[in-house]
C-alpha cells in the first residue's frame, strides 16, 4: 500500500520533507499538500493516514491520533512566521475588531491567550480567510498572519507581535505549533508501514537539516525572501524536534486552554511505540 502523508505547503516543512523529495531518503508514500486547517480535516476524516497537524487538532481529538516522536514545527523564541500585526498598540485593542486567519488553528488560540495574559485585552475576533495587509479594511484593527506570507509582512502595519517571542517571554518555554501524527485506526492495521515512514521522516529531517543552505537556495525566490533571511528563519528561528522541553511547552499551553474553557480537558500525550 501507499500511505497518504500530509505536508503543509509552507517552507517550514522543507526541513522534514526535502530528503524524501530529493530521493535521498526512500519512502513509500503519497505526499499531499495543504494548509494546516486542510490537513487537520483530512487526517480527521480519514483522507490522510499520517500528517503534520496543528497541536490544537491533537488536543481536541486525542482519541483519534498518536504522536510520532521527534518531529515538530516549533520555536524557542522569535519565530517570524506567526505574527499578529496591528494598526494600534496591542494594549489598545480591547473591544476592537481583529481578523484571525482560520488556516492555523493553534495560532488562533495562542494569540487569544497572549493578548489576554500579556496585554489584558479582549478584542472582537473575526475568523476569516487569509488576507494581505493591503486589503485589510480600515475598521479592522489587527490581523493574524502565518507561514510564508507572514515572513514578508513585518513592517506592513505599525505594530507586530511575534507569537513565538511573546510565548517565550510569558512562559520561558518553547512553543510547538505542529506535530506529526498517525490515525489510531491506521496504526492498528499498518504498524510496520507507520514505523517505516516515521523512520524515513526522521532520516529526511537529519539529511535536510545538514543541507539547509541548499534548501534556502532552492526556495528563497519562491517565498520572496533573501537567502540570508531564509537561512536565519530555518536555522535560527525554527525547531523541528520534540524534546522534553517542547513537550512541557505543549502541556503548559493545553493546561492554559483548559483553564480558559477552550478545552474540556488538557489531553495526555500518547505516542506510537518506539
């Protein structure tokens, strides 16, 4: 069989998939691209077997998934690709309308927590499709941007809050935006295939991280960044590991969401066997 594996179509997934794409790491699978929200839905509904998914997708449906160890899209400080941009200072956003990009479930919950905990504000949240700053209506005070568009967006509105940096200042912990997971039913029936793909993804990560300069050369024009900016992003801003500190950050985030009533219960983190 050929398992279906989800991949976010932003460059933050290149350091996981590049080795497989180049044919350096063999992997029997069909890679399917999508936004984070699309991949969440596709895995949940059985249209994918293994995928990168939003951390919140796992938290909402832990009974459906098992986590693949040592794979994540995370940061331990500034991330640059998850930004809240606003026309006014964040402390002045109380009651004002802000637009949330529904492509990223985790970032939506994170920005709400940060605005409340750090700035003590409760804006009016409008969930909408991704939009550029140039087309933002004047009555909307701020917007959440993620992925490649966010990398190009800094400076387009007067104020920018880097969500990774703000989380680190608030908690002292890394933040995990996304993890790799397998459907529990698929794992029960295809344990060996899952382990082979997990091994391939981990090997591809090692291969790719050793060649980040090559990746930047290949993708920087597509993203609209200089090689230097691309290099800083992939080498210094992102983390692709899932260490005990990363897991502590995930648990802390889920516990905060439970306290805010956004989750019925913070889930236990359950993994495939290793």
